[in-house]
């Protein structure tokens, strides 16, 4: 298991417990069960204390945890009959974006998500989840298919932001993000979105301009990363902790501001500690959000989605 910086004391205790069990396995006559159980109990208490009241910066770290379930794992586990569609019919295939037709509990849907990759090779291939213009144009293709056939759209958001490289800018990155956001607003079918890790800047908004938006308990959603914000405001990226506080990027803050609609609880210690339970929780939330939108006609869906974003933040400002 990979441990975050603030989890180092926990790593030491769990490491000692693992050493004791390895010693017992190598020498069956060695009785260390009581010592290992005591360490397990101590680790559990520390885990509760560490995650009881995470700061915004620590939540950023948890949201970026390399062992956290990523889009492909959710797609492979939650959806049946997934048929991937590739390319933007204009330039290329963008592997940072996964999308296709699928079934969720028997319901035909279109699913689109950003995939970061799970190891060095796949992260490079997926460009760390940072989509290029062709990725957003592929997403628009899929939304057009959903609109044409009356299929709900599900988006899984996990990106530090759209790719800012020279080639992406030359091919119209800003225009692609804007048109993808516009496409979300004009969809005549239900659109639900879940922030499963990072929701960074316009690269996330282009997928999350939805009728219903959910966030995992320790995910983050913001206009800029804490490091980027600190570099601009204080000319010092090391002030990321202060920036994370100021950005109001946690699920709890965004629920108060009515930017999102629901928070999906994570297992103790984060999604990476119990991947199966986390994926099951996301599946239940997706089903619940889609059921809330059942029976609504295209005009109502578009109007409610538009009004949702016009009202966004008003609750927090008036408070």
C-alpha cells in the first residue's frame, strides 16, 4: 500500500504488524498474535483520528492517492455490455477519455469518464487524465448519440485539468472545452456526474455541467489547483495549504454552496482502503440520481440544468 505524507505514523504501525505476521509465518512456533492484534487496534484508532477532520489540503492528497479507484475500474465493475467508442472523427483518439454505450442495472446509458492510469506506462498513455481537444470532441460525439437515442449520460470526473500543451492549444483546447460545456447544457436527456477524485478547472466543468452532481467524500473540485493558486496569489507554490483553505474545494464546502447535490461517503481511510465498497457506493448514487430524473421531458431537463447553474453559489453568498 502507498501511504500519504500525513499517514507515515500509520505506515509504521501497520508495517510492524505485517512484520510480526511474516515472522510468525516463517516460524510457526513464534506466538505474536496478541502483539499483532494490539498493533492492529492501535492502527485502527490512529486511522480514525487521522481521517476524523481532514484539512482541505489533506483532502487534496487523498483525492490524488495513486491507489484510488479510477474511471476504468468503475466502468469495468459497474456497467454491463460496455462498448467503447473511440476517436473524434477529426484528428485522433484521446486515451485520457473513456466513453461508450453500456447498461447500468439493465438501464441503457452512455458513460464518459477521465482515466488517469494506474502505473507509469498507463499514466503516460492516458496523459495523467488530462484530455486534449479531441477528448472533449469525442465526449461530444457520445453526447450526440445519447441525445439522438434518448439515453441518459453518466460522467465520471477525475482530472487535474485539461492538457495545456502547445499542440492542444493549437487544435482549439479552449473552444473544445467551451463547446463541450455548451453540449452538456443543451442535452435533452438526464445527465449525472460524479467527481471520483480531482475535478480540476474547465477540464472538469466540461463533463460536470449536469442535472445532478455528486462528489466522493474526499474528492476535490476547484477552478485551479492549490499549488497553481498559491503561485499566482503569493508567488509561492509552497503556500498550497492556505490556498486549499481559500478555494473551498472540498465536497462539504461545495454542498453548502449548492455546487453539488450529494456527497458519497468513503470507507474509513479513503476509497483506496476498500475499493469494492467505494465502487458499490458510487453505483448506488448513480442509480438514485437517475431515478430522480426519470419521467422528465427534454425541455424540463434543460431548464432545470440551466437554472441549477444560474443559481450556483447563491445560497452560500446569501448566508
